C-alpha cells in the first residue's frame, strides 16, 4: 500500500480559512463530515503518512477517493453547516446516535383547537410541546393527575372531544372530573387556551409565580371567610407541592440548565441528559453513540451539543449548559447557542458543589446505560448468532466458535501475579466454568500467559479424569481452580477459540503454548485494547472488525469480563494477604485486626503510625502496641506489595 493518498491536494491548495470538509468514496457517497478553524492545518492531519494514522482513521481515508471543502465566514457558520451536512448525508464514519425510545414524554398538543395533555412516545406530533422524557410512565401519569387539579385542561381523546362538541354531552373523563376542556362545557375555548398557556409556563419552570399567586388567593379567600374557595386553593397548592417534590431541587431556584453526563469506551459512548428548569430536574434523556473514528472527549462533547441543539426551539436552549469537559471551540459553541436562543448562553464544566454532585449522578447513569447497551447486543439471540458468524468469517474458522475462552493477566506492580479464564458458550457467559490461576514465578506478561495456557491445555489430554480433588489442588496450587468442581469435568471441554488480552507478544506466547501442547487445531486471537484490533498468530497486520460488528462487541465483552474476573481475584488475594500479615502478630485476633484496619484504613497507614497512636485504640495496651509496631517495621520489603494499588492487568 502506498504511504500517500492519490487524491491528496497539492501544497498550498487548501485554504487556511475556517470551513467544513467532506470525504467521498469512488461512488460519490459522503463518508465523513468535519469542521475546522483552519482547513489546511486540520486536513494535513489526514494526509500524514498512513502508518502514523490511527487504524480507524486510516480505514476512512483509504476508503475515500476524494476530499472537498467549503470555506465559511466564521467558526459559528462552520458549526451550522457541519450539522446540516451530517443530518443530510448521514456519513458512516461520523458518530451514530441511537436514541433511547423507551422513555415516555408528557406532551401538550398546542396545534389543536383545544390542546390536550397526554402521555406519548411519539416525538412527531405536529405543533406539540414536549416535556421529559420521564424514566417511568407512571411518573408521567401521576404528574398529569396532579397538574389537572391545578390547571384543568383537556385529557380526553380527539374522538371523544369531537363527539362531545357535536352532541353537547360532556366526554366521559369530563363527567368524572378528569377533563377540563371545552368538551366538559364548563369553559370556553379561549378560557381553556389560557389555562393551557399557564400549564406550559409552569412546566417550563414558572412554578414560583403560580405558587405565589395561589397563596395570595387562598389568604384573600380566608380573610373574606370564603373557606370553601380557600380550601380549593389549598388543595391546588398541595398538588403543586407534590409535583415539585417529585422533581428534586438540585440547583438554585432560578437555575435553568442542561447537564450532560458522558461515559465512553473506544467504540461507543452513552450520554445522560438532565433538563433542569427552575432549579429542578424536569426531564431526563439517554442516548447511546457509536463512534467510528477515534475522537477525544472534548470533540465528542462538541458533537453531542450540535446534535441536541441543532433543531431545538429557542425556548429549549437554556441559559447554561454543563458538560464534563469543554469542547475545543467552546466560544463558538456559545455564540451558536446564543444565536438560537436569542440571549447569552454559557457552556461550563460542573466542577464543585451541587453541579458537581449532579454531574456525578448523570455520569453514573451514563455508565450504566453504556453497559446495558453493550450487554443488550450480546444477550439477544439474533445478535449472538450474527456475532459468532462474523467472528468465524473474520478469523477464517471452519465453524462458528460455540465455546470461547478468554485469558487475562493481572498483578500488583509486578507481584502477586494471577490470571483469569472466562468461558462463553453460544455467546453467553458460563460463570460456573470460570477459573483463576496463581503464578508463582514469572518474567513478564508473555511468560505468564504461556504458563497459564500450558497448565490449562494439559487438562484437555485427560478427558476421562475426574475433577481435581483437594490433594491435587494442594500439590499444584490452591488457587489454580477457584470455583467448586462439579461432578462432570467441564474444565476438560476443548474450546473452539482462545482469546488473549493483548497484541502480538501475547498471541505469540499463546501460540507457542498451543504448539507445545499439540493443540494447534484451536483457533487463537488477541485483542489489543488501544485500537480494538484482533491479532492472529504469525500475522503482521491485525484484523479490523467494523465498528457496528456484533463480533466486536462480543470480543470486547469477553475481554472486559476476563479483566473484571482477574481484578476481583486479585483483590481477594490482597485482602487475604493483609489479614495474614496482621495475623502473624502475637496477641492480635480477628476483632482487633478489624478495629486496626477500620481505624487506620490500611497496613501502610498503620505502619506509618506511632506506638502512641496505636495504643489509642480500645483493647490495645502499651505492650501490644509496641509489639505491633516492631513487627510491622521488622520486614519493610514485604508490605509495599500488599498495599500497592491494583494495576490494570497489563
């Protein structure tokens, strides 16, 4: 492959102005749309030597056959044009949004003669005003039930409304007091429209005005001894309080903001959006995103803001937008949002106080949404079948890998090395067949991988042997098999595919173990985390699975599950080591060990303490405190490995 692209523009041909550029393939299809403050500087990154490009960027530029650009007057104009082109051409290499349609909305059909409030999942009702989305449909219905006590607007269907207006008989919801529209014959269309406007204003954050007005009316009615009317106002105030209590106060009363929590990995991201009006969360929205090119966190924030506010009405753009990190062109984003809102808009990072607390909450929700998004694809039967078929084709296997084993190595700063083996059958985890290995002596991760696979593959040659008994575990390694052995020896089942966490070195070590054990019929690959690429034995170039490939999600989940299982086992060993260090001290029982760890937090902190500080704990006298101090300082070489932070397994 040539190291330069044939369609690379000539030197000096690309202008230095701000603008928007498009990569097209040989058929003229737009592959990618991007913007730049300086087109020449930005595009030069794509035309660098191919071997220096990120793998997914290299795939995009080699798929393209041409590049074109449009110069615009300002950076704000480039924002608007980029959004329009992404929406028009739907380029495959731009981020893809998968909106979560499971959340219901509260909608007011302002385009109708007599607007109606309703629960809906349809986002395309002409002239409708939407609030939410809400996490639960019952939360929307409860809100409507409470709000129509204060703002008695129409809730009946269009058919019921039309029939009631033609016959002169109130609709059924109107007969039982659940509909306050003109079909109930208690208000005119103009009076009903005024109540609808008040309802919309309240839902937009104007609760303080209505609370103040109802309180004044209640007091006036009570002063005039009209206690029945005062009771009506009191009940309306109670309904407003109930609605407000459902929306927890998170920011000051006058705060109008949108807050975005983001969780991402190499290929996907999840966004959790809090809509805050009047200091309260009025709605939430979750979106998952597929990333094709390697984009940074700030660039992802830029894309998200364009997506959310590209077609937003002026009233839907808040005064403040809170994000986890500022986009690279934050000032231009603010100008663009201000032009849509008609007033100043601030884009800021939530760093402290209530904003930071809410950002942590949104980020936690985004993390959970990302996990659900990935596991949903691997738990679906059709998706699992497609994943196994894609993996078979990508790796050149004769049959689909119905049993896959994945291995990961973990250690504490080079010590206490352990390995994990996770098993997936038919694309689903078989946790009863997970195994953990302890590695007594090793030189590096590749040696550890070779040792583990050699030990594991040895069991394939003994299919008739019963599960290892306690004596065998004691002579080999008590942590070699950590799950309870079953009557049937599943550990002897041969996998169709072995996956190792790592690149070429780890794959080479695993291939050597397969060759030495005589099991070269088992397929092998490694997954490198940085580029999410698959390495095969003896190959100079990796296999790149498409971003939307079900096979890639399956392999990612295998790798993540192996890493999680290894770290879990590592932490259990760490806790056991800490207990063993303290249990060697004469006079310390379990209760005193727990008290020491609870007070100091770790063995390292305990070692840093003085005899007097240790003696302060109840039940520990001067003699025992001195014994503890002397024991912990007798062998300083042992303890750092015990309290060292957990490494990333690489």
